[in-house]
């Protein structure tokens, strides 16, 4: 994906840049507004977390505001902002992460040992991805917008060392040349090409091992919608047999940040029947949504008093061959407002 530079003429941008450098905050907002969503998505790809991307974007804009007077125009403003954002993300990625507390002992057969996992992955709302400009194909970019935000792709990218991650995203997603990437990273073209080769090999291995799922096309939208509708109906009917029928036999369920992996229909069915407690399926309500250009559902759990359903988890579905191939659950109610979803629903039995 290669997004054209800016929405302003060079003359208009120069005027606004001068005003912003002189302390005009509104001029700075106008100057950077056009780039904010794409910068946020870049930070999200780099860090894998929506909330971390929010922090990185704010830090990027703060640094840009403080150092705008030093911008000499030798590169485009967009490239300068990407340089700042990438360096902010490289610093953030280098910080040690706190390993999450383990969940209660899983009742189903879950693999926990030897699992390559990404503890900080979170979903990204489709309605915010829609703010990115539609772009023509770029022969340099290897991944289009849809594939570049697919959860499996992002999980593979997070396994790369930070600088390889930056090279892959700048080169293969944004479509920058090796020379442009080298200039941004204060590196050499040879070093960038070497890092890119290693990064591609890692991501290709994830694809070979079947972790990157096929990318849906427009013709498959009806299949996705049908699967989501039947998925919700099965939950509402508390019919685990119907739910399992929607899964591929080798379907996988994961729940970042926990190091758990449920493989196969039987293990997934046992998990659904007993987490977080026996009978939990009957106390949930689901709403359809979309994340990372994939079908998703928002899950709400009935409170003990039976009056309200509270935000519980966002569940992203990967679809292959007209069946659900992967389920990724995110138990993070703070994401619901990001998706424009209510955090509470009145119970059907509330008076």
C-alpha cells in the first residue's frame, strides 16, 4: 500500500508549516491531520496493539510539534513523520513487556508448551481502517491493505526483531524503496535488503505452516456474513453441536495475551462449555462487528443479578473454505468503545 503524499499543495503546506513552527497549534493540526490515521495504522502494525499504537501516535505528534522548526524539507513531510513514528515504535518495541498472569487452569486440552505466541496483539476496527484512502496497486508492495492488517500476518510480524519488522512494513506494505527505508533507518541499502530477506523468510514460514489463512475476497462476503449469523444463532440456542459444525476439523482457538492454544473441534467445544464457568454459554449475548478486515463478534456476559450484559470479549474469526479456521479472543472490555460498541446491554428479562 502506497498512500500519496498529503492533501495540500506544496505552497499551502509551506504556509501552514511556517505558522505551526511559530506556535500555531491549529495550523499544526491541519498540517498533520491527513496523516494521522495512516500513521496510527503503521504504529499498530509495528506494535500489534491498538492502545500501544495510540500512545505511539501521540508521542510521534508531540515530537513533530517540538521539532517542526528543524524540518528542512529535504524529504516530504509524510516521510519525516514516518521516520519519527518508526523510531518511536522501535523504542517502544525494545522495552521489556510484562508477561500476563496465567489464566485459571484450562478445562480443555490446551497446548501451552513450545507455543510461539504474541502476548500483546489486539484487534483493529474496520470502520477506522475505512478512513485510509483507497490506493492503486504498487508493484513494490507485497501486501495489500486487507492482508497487511490480517491478524495472522500481524502475529507473524510481531515475531520479527523490531528493525526487521520496520523494514518489512516500510518496504513490503508501504511500498517504499530500499533506499528510502535505508535513509529513514540511518542504514545502508545492503543492510535493508539483508534484513528484508530474513524478515520475508520468517513470514513466509508462518504462511507455509498455515498460520496466515487465506485473504477473503469480495465474493466471499456473503459466506462470512452467513457464518457469523449461524455462529451467533448457535450461541443463542446454547447449541454447541451446531457451533462446532461451523468449525474446520483443524480449527484453532487462541486468546492473546494468554499462552494457550486449543486445537480441533473437540478441544474448542470443551472450552466454550466451561469458560469462564460451566453454563457460561447460556449467559452470553453476541453482536456482529468487524476487525482487521475479518468477521468478528462482540461478546457480552450477563451479570449475576440478571439485569445487564456487560462487555466481555471481542472475538475475531478467520474463514477458510466456507468454515471457521481460527478463533482469536480478546478479553479486553476497553476495546468496545474503540469499536463504537456499548459496554452494557439491558437483559431481555430486565424490568
